[in-house]
C-alpha cells in the first residue's frame, strides 16, 4: 500500500508518518495500515469470532497497523535447567520448530510498545493531543484474522501452504519466515486506499506440498486439513490420529516442514530477542514428569 503524503494540517497524516518511522526503527520486516472501513470488511469476510472482537475492543479501533517480524534460526543455548537435566539423565531430546524457539510473539508486542511510546512522545512534543499508550492494543497470535488483515494491508501473499510470504517494506527479497502482529489504534491514520492485490508467488512450485509428512496441504492457500496438520496437534492435549502420531517422532512443538522446503523461507541471521529463549531442543524427561526444574 502506498503512503499518503503528509499534511501538516491533518493530524491523521502526521500520526501515520511518525508511526511508519517508529515501526521501521523497531526492525519490523514488513508493515502496513488499514482504515476502519477496510478493517470491518476484512473481519466480516473472515467470519471472525465475535467474542474475540469484543475482548479486543474492536469497537474502539479507528485504524490498524499490521506488522511482520522475521525470526531467526533459534539456535539458542537451552535454559540452565534443560542443560542440567540433559547431562544428568542422558535424556532423549525433543524438537521445537524455529518460530517457537524463543518468544517472538512477545518480541513483537515489546517492539510495538516502543513504537507507540515514540509516536506519543513525538506528537506530544508537537502539541498534538493523542490517546495514552494503554489505549493502543497490541496483539500477536490472537484470535483475530491476522493473515487476512496482513493481506488487506498489502504485506504480501499467501503461499500454497497457507502461510504469508511477506515483502519487506523497504524492498528486497520476500520471506515466509515471519510472524504477525497487530496494533489497534484509537485514532485514524487517514488510510483510505485499498492495497493492490499481489499475484500468487508460488507458480508451479509444490515443494511445501511434497514436504508435508501427513499430506495436510491442498495447495489452495488457506484450504488445508487441520486434522492432519502436525502443528495443530502439538498445540493440543489430545491423542492425534495414527497418521499424525507416526509422523510426530521427537517433535515437541510446532512443525516447519513446509516452511523449510519453501524457497522463500529466509530467516534473519541477525534476529535478536531476550524473551523466552529455549533453543532447538529440550530434554524429553522434563515433559514426561520424571525430571523437572527443581527436582
């Protein structure tokens, strides 16, 4: 989505200009803005959960900033307790998908908070009245249709695995190694244009479809079998169907088989966070209840 020109007599234009700068300063890979009308249209089309809309205070939202943060390999050292338990027991280790090897969702929220603080500070210094920080709702991994909102904001396109392939804000190579966040803004950012739809980026490529161990992907974007998706079952405390159980192996949480096979899966070698660092594997004994922190 193209930025509108800044008008000094238009607070919305100034808010958008400063927020755009602050999001860039926080190192987001891609971002875009939605006005109230487009937000409502996207939510309606996505059939979003009404309870979630009320919980997040959508009725007080005038505009939205949609952001994508590119994560890294996650080759962090394990927590101290995990290192000790692995050495003590010679434990078998279980694997964690790259996006979950640290709290990247928390990192998104933290960076959005800094961006809002910068926006409020800059606008206040200009003598503009702006709502306090607590009224700017920061969300990530929420019940809102984040991918649909990202598409509406012009962040990229869906791959055949149904995940976003994001185009960087400043230009450059696209990446599917991103997680999404939302900033629900209590002020208008004056964004009225519609994002230009992007063409499908995958072409004849079907690497993600072939890489899925349970054949959960159909190749039709969002249309996939949740009952066959390993990621879905690692987040549920239920017994999976046999085909899923056979494929889980030593996976503890997440599955990035389709992402690893994707030509657009370019992680950020400089990605940094201090939040919830787990690393790529943990001792299985801890999760069986036989060996936990403090035992």
